[in-house]
C-alpha cells in the first residue's frame, strides 16, 4: 500500500521521497506507485485509493471524498447524454460529506498524513485565498499539527471549521492572495517552519487526483472530457497524472481525458499564457478570487502546459456574468448550492458545447470543486476563526511568531 518512488518528470531521476524540487531544473516531481493496478481498499473516504497515495497510514476522521454521479437536471438543460458530476463538497443526500466544502479537503488530508509520517515537529505554513486555509485548519485541528495560516484580510469570512480549532495561528495579510503567498514564503524558510509546497507537493496533487480515480472507478472507464475551474492549475495537473496511471492500469481505456480548464478573466494568467496573448490588466474584484494565482506552474516540466498539450486540452476565459448565469443554472437544475469557482467551470462547459468541442453523447466529467456551504450550515455549527494579528509586511509576521514562542 502506498509504496512508491519519487522521480523528476524532466529526466526521470529518482529523488528522496520528501523532496519538493529537482536538482537540475524546476521540474515537478511525480510519484511512481509500485501497484500498477489500482486496488480499492475497504477504508473510509479517499483512503480507499491508498495504493496511489504517497502515504502508508490514514487519518480515519478525515473521511471526505468526491462523489461521482450522473447528472439529470443540468444534463437536460445542456442537452448532454453522459454528463457526470464530481461533487466536492457537502451534500449528504448525494453521499458527499467534505467537511469544509471544497476539494481542498482532498489535499489537506494527504498532506497532513504525509507530514505526520515524515516526523519532526515543524509548524506547517499555508498561504490561502480561503478554501485551502479552511481545509488545512480542519484536518490540522483533528491531528494536532501546528499550523500557521496566511490569509488575505478579505478572505477572513471564509475561514471556518466544523470542529473546534486547535493549534492554529491565523495571520491576516493586507492585500491579496499573492501578498499572502509572499509573506508565507519568507516565513516558511525559517527554522521550525515547513512549507506545504503547493503544486510541488505530490501529496497535494495525488489527493486531488482522487477526483479522477473516483470517476473512473465509478464509470468503469476514463471520461472523454474533464472540466475544471483553475487558479494554479494544480487540479488539472492532478487529473492528468491520475489519468496516466489509470491508462497504465489497463482497465479504464487508453484515451486520456481532454482537459478543459477555465479561468475568470481578466485575472487569468493561465488563459493568456495558453493563448499566447498579452495578459489584460488585473481587476481588484473578481467572481471568485480563489481562481487568481499570479504565478501558476504553467511552463515547468510536468506543469499545466504539459498537461494541456498531452491531453489536447483547452483553456477558457470566462467573464463574471457568464459565470454568474452558469452558477445559477447549476444550482437550479441540480438543487444544491455551489461556490462561485465551479460556476466558472459550468460556463466553460456551455462554451465548449456551443463551439462543438464536445458532442452530446461524449462522456464528460464536470468537477464541481466546491459546494454545499449553505447546506452544511443546516447540520453543523461553524467555528469562525479570528485572526491572531493583521500584518502588511513579512517582518511583522516573523516578529509576531517569535514573540509568541
Ligand atoms: C483551489 C480551487 C480551485 C482551483 O484549483 P487549482 O488548484 O487551480 O486546480 C477551484 N475551485 C475551488 C473551489 C478551489 O478551492
């Protein structure tokens, strides 16, 4: 279970298991699992896919996973015969129980388990526009992992858990997500702190890759198309990597699903890079700021560009108003609330249909990356996390953390 080597995508060289980077270039690392065929284990949540996760143990309480189901409502609206939805959120009527309502719950569980297995007593540093912070806060509170979260002030209202928070420091950063990332990058290099690694962390990617594993094992085959709204594009890379493994498994078909990635213009660096266009000036407010990462892992070996090229993929630039209409259409036709980001993915699906890029009978997987925030309030109390301090410069964060220790 969970036996693997870690290799650089660029040159195939084997690296120490907990590396986050390659010695010769900026390539991503990738796990190569010993089990060529995916066994499904009798374990809760994503841990059933343990064969293809870079961990040996599990966090049993972190038992959320994607739910793949065949759409009726939205499929009818869009005239599609084989539309499948990967629902990542809280919707118990559909079997979905992700505790913080986004697919970041998938990454947090594997990352924290891997950190436990690695040993040591470092404090984990996470920068987030909201959903990642919530997911890590939740799982870290279950395991007792010390955690420092850097979150833009504006995202504070999104930082809640459904279990009592433990061992957390929440630092509000004036500015946007990028400013929060910059501060975290300074802090995480100091003794006693460890970075979570973002797209470079194989535990994050293979945790997210379970979206595709769940879909393929539910459908009995790989879908033809995969739609997702992206910020960093890590979910797209993960879907591609999972597809490569499933193809190699031999039981799920040999065609890699085409990646259809969606960004919210004008804050859409992946979209402009893929189209070879000059980026438009960015905008302060956007439909969902979790979709704005200023430095996505686009052109590095094993990154978003490689994933798009390998799968004959496409990137869509979606406006706020298109996303808004698409989100409403989804909520009305599927009868569950979703986050704004997946509304962008639904809009991309509409565009692809109009462009003839998908056929009505193609097997399509639509990743609803977050939803059920309204639904979960009916069942659980919410613990709103309060910032321990608000800062504008990284030196203030270091000072605060030193004064506290
Ligand atoms: C993080 C996030 C995304 C974008 O994910 P990538 O890391 O760019 O793949 C999309 N939707 C939601 C709800 C998210 O939290």
